[in-house]
C-alpha cells in the first residue's frame, strides 16, 4: 500500500470521526462517540504508518513533517482525553486540522530527510512534542471555555451548547492539562539545558526565549489559580498567550527559513 493510499485513508478516517462527533453538536442526533473515537483510533494508527514510511521511522523536524508529527501527537492525546473525560468538541476541532496537515505533508510538501541526532536530543524533542501536544489541547479547551461563557452570558442556549460538557468540567480539565503541560515543558527546558550545547546560540536563542516566556505564562496562571482562584477570561487569555509563544518557538523560525528563505530543506 503506497503512502498516498495510506494518506487518503487517514484523511477519510479523521474526517469521518469528526463528523460522528459533530452530529449531536449540529443536528441534535444520537451521539456516535464510540464509533467516532474508534474511527479516530484507526486514523491515528494509519497516520503513524505514514510517518514511519515517509520519514524512515525517524524524527523529521522539517516544517511540514513536524506539523504532521505534532498533529499526530495531538490527535492521539485527544483520544486519551476523551477516554476519561468525553469532550467531543475537541475532536471536531483537532481531527479535521490533522486531516489537512496529513494532506499537505503527503501530497504538497517537498520530500525531506530526517537529520541525524543522538538519543539525548531525541529525548529532548520527544518531551517537547508531548508538551506541545498537551498544551495545544489545553488551548483548544480554553477557546471552547470562552465560547461557552460568552453564550451563557448572552443566554444563547443553542443545541450545540447543550451538547458540550458542563462548564465546570471543561474548566477542571483545562487546568489539569495545563498542569501536565507545565511539568512537561519544565522537563523540556531541563533536557535542553542538559543536552543542547548552547541554548542561546544564534539559531536557538529565539526558541529558548519564547519557550521560557510560555513557561512563565503557564506558571503564573497555575499560581494564580492556586493562590487567587483565577478563572474565566484571565485563564483563557494567559493560556492562549502562552500557546502563541510556544507556536512561535516551535514553528516561527522554521516557517521563515524553509518557506521564505528556502534553507534547511
């Protein structure tokens, strides 16, 4: 089976899973969560096969390959989250985006080769990817939380709002994910200090600074939640600011170097 066939299969499965999860949100029909999550699980497995086949079973951190890899991690984590705390709307957001990134990496992106790296750097990158994935889901939940709070303030009790989990559940899950992501981001910075030769060298300085900014944002938010009970708009804003810093740290320079300057391909 070729990579293109696998890619089409993964795309179809991701979109079917998103459609099944979106059904009660849009039409009020019977939930298809179990079937949808099963389809999403199959999509994640096929996606793993694509990554192993296209990138030779190695960590390929070129721009589009890295986006596909991050999408894979986020989709797998979304399945784990839904296994314990069903939040169908997460899949409605995550799975179509993942399908789009699989399509771009498989059909449009130029071919790339993974760069060799030692186990120490692989460990650092792996922890960073999982941290990014966890905090990405937290950012998606923060957006859902903001939408729910706005709808409740304006008494907009649509079918989609009734299909979402209670506000308190969404908020509790948000802070659990931020706590886990903060621990993983701390480990990312620590492994960077231990294993990366010069974190503030020219090509790494902005990544290091932005990662520290994100770490501070999430740390301040967790402290404010613990000490002052922060919630609502303040929690949403700090989460999204921290996530924006992480996105720039992970993909900002890659976009400039590979898509504009055509270096590092």
